[in-house]
């Protein structure tokens, strides 16, 4: 049995409490900035105040606090840990180097980040099944994190510690930026007439079909539409309409994504001459030329 203490009982921390197999992991302590009661599903646990903690004797400590608090939390518990304790955090953006204070005290450090969106602790156990877990850190910490990921029903993969920010930037582009792009598309659709609620209903099936295409094809084959065809006439109509009706930021986003789309279109055999002509028009549109 592996004993675990979890610091920070939010969405991820709460999900771990619910998802860790109880026949293999004993969650000995839950800690936060204030005393509180953790209630989720059919579990009710007291959460201790971190500042009152004198000693952490668990085999593993997992820090699930917000990113900006991880370093301070590590510094706070460093003197309360036994040498050899494995300390992990669940940030996607930060690497294990943020745990340097506990590493200096003789602990093994790493990070384990579930590459999914967890909106509530109750949804966590189901969401982590089949999810990918990004793992890095000391060899002992990595081995333990891989085991935890497997036991949660996930798929662990390792990256170089120095590359963690790139990993997280990619995740943001595939998640948060999709929402931002959808918001911009909704804004354009409302300018065409439909109200915002109906605009969302119109566009959501399009996104769902695109994700389906991506799941069964490579990126080049999944690309469809104006840029995939290098359709200059349609592109010019888009630019004219956006310039007349929409904001400059919408135009900038459309053009930036269009340039990337042209790169992909070439991979699936688009006419290089037509692609280059659209690139020229994008340059002119960016410079403000009519």
C-alpha cells in the first residue's frame, strides 16, 4: 500500500481522491490553505490547514494547487518531509524544477499532468480513464508517476523537463484556443444574421465533424474548405466582408489561421501557384491595402 498526501483540494486534487484505487493507495491526508470539508460523490473527508502541518510522513505528496502557489507550497513543506519522499505536482505549464526546495532537502521530484479538462472532482474518475498523462522529473519520481497514471486507467508519456512549456503551449492551442476561435466564428456568424445562441447551434456540428475528420485522417487530409482548395475568389469575398463588418482582431485571426491552412493545403496537393497568390493577398490584407 502506497500512502499519499494531497495538497490543494480543487478539481484535480478532488478527482485524485476519488479516482486513486483504494486497494493500492491510501490517501492519508488532504491539506489546503484553510480547514474545510471535502465532499464529493459518497466521500466526506476533513481537509487540514497546511500552515498547521508539522510533518508529512506519506510515501508520496502530490501538490495540486494553482501554478502560482506550487513553489511557495514546496518551500513550506520542505522541512516537514522525510528524505526520499516522492513529491509530484500536477501543473501542465511548470516542470519539476519548481520543486527545487524539496529536491534540495533530499526528496525525489516530478510532475504528472492529465491532458484532459476536469471541470469537477466527480467527473475526474471517468475523465482520467484513457487520458494521456505528461510525466517528467527524477527517475524515481517518473517511475512512480507512470504507475499512478496506469492505475488511474491512463496512458503515461515522458518528455524532457526543459520542453514542458512547449508541451503546455500545444495543449492550450488545442483546447483554450479552440474555444477562442469558436467565439470568433460565432461573432462572425451573428454579423451574418443569426442570434448568438442559434449561431452556436449552427457551428457546433461543424466543429464536431472536423474533430471526427481529425480522428480518422492526418491533418492534411482533415483540412477542408476555402484554403484546402486554394480558392482565391472565395477568400477575397471573405476578406471584403470581414473588413466591412467585423473587427480588426477577427481579421488578424482569420489571416493568421489562413496562412497556416495554406501550409497544410500544400501537403495535400493544393496548386502552389494559387496558394502563393492567396499568400500575397494575405500580405496585402495585413498591411491594410485595399
